[in-house]
């Protein structure tokens, strides 16, 4: 059973500045919802009940988004806008939310370690807020990974093949294929130069982790970029336990840079019946030949 998730949201989003100067990156809108909503929704649809956000001092608006707002509630009640009241109530109650702080940006591995006390001794999901995973069959990527965890009782990371040109932007795994979408991981390396990459299977932002990772992260020295890397922690975990890689076959959207975020917003809006006709009508007027 995986009932808890960690979502690190402490970073500035320097690749989307100046938009993220005062608006936390997780709140950048994708259609009519903040990016982070879709990540939380994937976790909840996969059975997660408790979400631990790892935040920083400029991320209070993320807490506010998932908390009740009595003043707004009164305004919507006065306008008799029950549809929006219902939507907001759903967001505020879709999971139990906890918030822990990462005081200094010491890396993704360090951010995960900050959630240790909130999570306790259970296996947990880790979802990175930049990555939105679209499953054409409606079964969330994380749900599929939890299915693997339930069978194997070992950590599971999501991967996708990437072109050679992108290999150095990701954690890359080496391993043996043991099923159509399943590999057993033998090694991992964080953002290797292409010449040193053991494959083109890139880690995308979903993990199911056994709690032993916390002890390991507490002793993991800074790695690439001078940061404590989850990938390095997972390499150490490999010496103790097997790790599996679930190859995601759906569509991944990276909202971490401006073109990626704009693309994601258009793609998600086009899937919404209330927005698609108007947006399509505009897109059809564009001369995209240039
Ligand atoms: C992180 C991980 C990396 C992974 C990537 C997926 O990197 O460290 O292993 O491939 O997320 O999005 P970041 O993009 O935060 O630098």
C-alpha cells in the first residue's frame, strides 16, 4: 500500500522567470488550474491520501491554494456560485496536506529528506512538480508504478527513452528488461554527458520509494551541481535492495521552461470541452507556415 506522497516545490523556477519572481512556479496555470493541481490529482487518483509538500519561504501561496478561504467562500455563496464552491471544496479536501520547509536549496535528495518525519516508515511516492504525465488509457503513471511496487515490494522509478541530445538533462538508468514496460535497474547516473550515459532511458519525475532511502539520503554527499541528488541516493539503495524501472508509455509534459509550460497549457486546454472550441477557433486563424 502506498498512501503517502512527497512533492518538492521549493525551487524558484529560474527557467520561467520573470513569471515566477513572485508567483510560485507550481501555481503557473495550465488551462484554468495551477500546474501542481494535476500532480496532486495524479497522486490522489493513484490512492494517495496524505501529501507532504516540501516548500520554501516564497511558497506560501501553494499552501493557500490547498487551504480553505472563508472570505472567498462567502463571496461565492453570495453570488450563489455553487459549481465553483464545489470545485474549491473538492480541491481543499482531495487529500490531507502537510507542509515542511527546505531552508536552503541543497538539492532534490535533500528536499526528500526534509519529509522524513512527516512520512515515517512507509513506502511513499515522490512526484516532481514540473512533470505532468498524461495517460491515454486514464490509468495514472503513478498507479501503474504502485502496482509494480505491490508485486515486487521494491522501489520503482518511471523512465522514458529520450533522444541523444537530451540525455545530459536527466538521470539515466542502466538495466535489464524483464517485461514490456519493466526493467530491473543495475546502475543510475545523474545528468551524464552523452558519451558516459549507459542508455537513453531517462528518469522522469515519478518514483515509489522504500523508506530506507531516508537513511541513505542523510549520508549522501553533494553530487552533480554541488547538490544532494536523489539519483545518487538510489544508487546507494541499489546495493541493499532491487530497484525497478517502469517505462511510461503515455505523454509527458515538462512545464519547467517557458515553451514547455505554454505547450502543456494548450494541450490540457484542448482536452477540456469548455475551452476547446474557443481555443481551436483561434488556432485555426493562425498562419503557422512561417
Ligand atoms: C530531476 C532528477 C533527474 C530527473 C529529472 C526528471 O532533475 O534529478 O534525475 O531525470 O528530475 O524531470 P531536475 O530536472 O530537477 O534537474
